[in-house]
C-alpha cells in the first residue's frame, strides 16, 4: 500500500515558516538601514531603531490599552534617549510605511518625518496579523490609529496619530499607499 503524507511534514512546515520569518526580519532591518542612510545623505537628522517587540494592540487587551491601542513598538533601552531626543525636536506631520507579510506576520518600517526640522525617526517591527482586526475595531471607533514607542518597562517615549492608517495594516484589511501626510 502506498504511503500518503509524511510524519515529518508538520515539522518541516514549521521549520520553513521559521526560516521565512527570520529571512523577512533580516530583510526588514536591512531596509531600515538603507532608508536611514538615504535620509542622512539628504541631510536629515535620522534615528533608526529595530524594535525588540512589536504588537497590534486592541482595547480588548485590557484597561491599560483603552487609550493606547494601535501598533506598539518596544524600543531597546540603548535607543530610548536617541528616540526621545529626536521626538522632542519635531511635530512629525508625515510618515511613510513599507510593509511585507510572511507566514502570518506583518513586517513594517515606518519613517516618521518632520520636514521643518529635517528630523526622521525610523522604526522597524513585526507584528502578528491575527491581532489586526481587534486593533482596527478601536481605530474605526476613534477614526484614527496610533503608533506608540515605549521601553520594555512600559515607559511611553512617544506616540503618533494616523488618520490615514492603511499603509500600516495588511492590504486585505485596508488599502495601501506608501506616502502619507497624517
């Protein structure tokens, strides 16, 4: 009798998925550095930070998230001062987002731009697509999506408001555009 399937198939799929996620994160951090270097070459004061954790947070995550829903980037402590210094220098009325999806994960680089001071803050992160619907429920109620940067101990370093949030979420959830003013 012919054998159908392979006992190792689930393990192999998990291994391929893990490799794909690692490769996507490596590509995301590489793009972060390329984008940062391009801004620096244009004369911008640029801070580029790969987040140590990123999450799409909904109000369902608990009472502390009622006002902090959105995409949360956890900034490594050794980058917190650089983020805060840059954040304090600008208004950041513009952003550009670069997004890719691999194996249920959303990989994202966001450039927060303040043309007046020529300051750019770039954050790279990866969040799970399965949490987007809950986050968007609060976003639709408020008419705005927030992105937050905080440290591992929960100290909020800064928040950004996005009325046009489609570039930050997967295409099947919202339309995509790479250039934004809100």
